[in-house]
C-alpha cells in the first residue's frame, strides 16, 4: 500500500498560497502565514476546491495504482472531507482510502497501522516521521526539500521506484 500526501504532492497548493501572499517565504514548507485550521473554514475549503494538480501527479498516481493500493494521507482538517473527495474525483485521481492525519507523527502511526511500504510526501518532517517508522518516503521536489536524496519532480519520482515485480503482483 502506498501513502500519497495531497498538498504540494498532488495539488499545487503553495503556488496558490504564494499568489495570495506574494511576500511569503518560499523556502518554507508551509507556504503562507495561515494557521492550519484556516483550511477548514469556508474560505479555506473554497481555496482547496480551486487548486490545480501538479504537473505529472495524476499520471504518476495511476501508474502507482496499477502496482499497489493507494491511501491519501493528508494533514488537512477533517472539515475539508467533502472538498477533498470532490477534488480527487474532479481531477480523476485513482480511488483509494482517505485518511486525515493531523501531524507527521499521526501520518507515521497510520503508516504502521495500514502496513504502508512507501509514502510520497513533500514535507521533510513527514518524511522523517515515515522513515523513523521504517517506511521509505519520496518527496516531490520543492526548494524546502531539495537537499533530500529522495526528492525529485514528477514524473521522475515514480520512475525512481523499483517495484521489483511485474505490475500484476502488487508487491506493495
Ligand atoms: Mg504536503
């Protein structure tokens, strides 16, 4: 099973935040001076609904879905559940579980619970938590994670995965 983060992994969240906050520090993972709870407000939910996917993300998700079951693991507030499902459907991402994990530590706990073998998440803190739980983590590359050896842009990211078995075997 593969864990896919949503914001800045599948969705171009930071570029949209940077349009709202042009002076925001682009070397930081959290792209704007907004509390996480803002995304659960009416304005925040509208903002999330209007995001665009990152180039190559949907194709990569489908290629990964041929090899393993997917679980979308996000740190969005649970109040965004309707917008998050609608967004995944609107942009035709593969079906999968959806887990709201409120922190990097919670993401790692879900990874253990669901026996996730591979995670893809842009947040260096989440990557560290996954790795501490024994889960390999790849990072869609941004300025704030570019020094990680497992960071790469889509579609190079899914190509970096050595499944080691034919697609029909579902090794993950
Ligand atoms: Mg993210």
